[in-house]
C-alpha cells in the first residue's frame, strides 16, 4: 500500500459498503457514473458487488436494503470528487437519481483558510445520499 499514514501502512479508503433497496438499479446507476465492477458474488437475494470509481476507490453494494430504513443515519452522505459538479449532477439524474440540492457555489468558512467549492446532492436509486464535490482554485 502506498500512502502517508504510517500507523496503518498506507491509509485512505479502500471501499464504502452500502445496502441497497434495488440491486440492479443501483449497479446500473454506478455504472452510468463510470464505476466498473471488479468483484461480484452471491445469488439473489444476497448478492454483492464491488465497483471501482477509477482510482481504486470502491463502492460495495449489498442486496437486501429496506425502503423503510432511513438513508441518513450515522453516515449522512458520501462525496465523490468531480471535475465538473454540474455535469456529474446531470449524469446522476439521467441515471435515475433524484435531486436533493442543485449544484451551487459554497464557501466553507474553515481553518486555515476558507474553502471554495461547487457542490450538489442527489439520492441514488439505492437510497444513499451522494454529494458531488468540486474544489475551486
């Protein structure tokens, strides 16, 4: 593993695992965003798949999510870096997501300096909340 976290011997996320309501719709959604399957296992109703976002960061989807389970529990959302927030947002909507917040410019009053970003939020077909995040220079 490469990275700067000497305590873990690498660092960074390997994958995020989510339980989705509709496996086929969720897999199709992430594939429409450019994620490619790298591993799949199990049979319905207990299937799972790992999909690589292109930089070895993986979303792992598990079948069997309940539509009654709130999508925002301990994890509020997860953010995907996007070179063009607006284009990523439009692509997600076309792929079946619903809009939570249209793209907008935000200045986050942080230390040591404010962070200027363009962000948007969608709810993916599996119920999870995604943020598209573009840092401005």
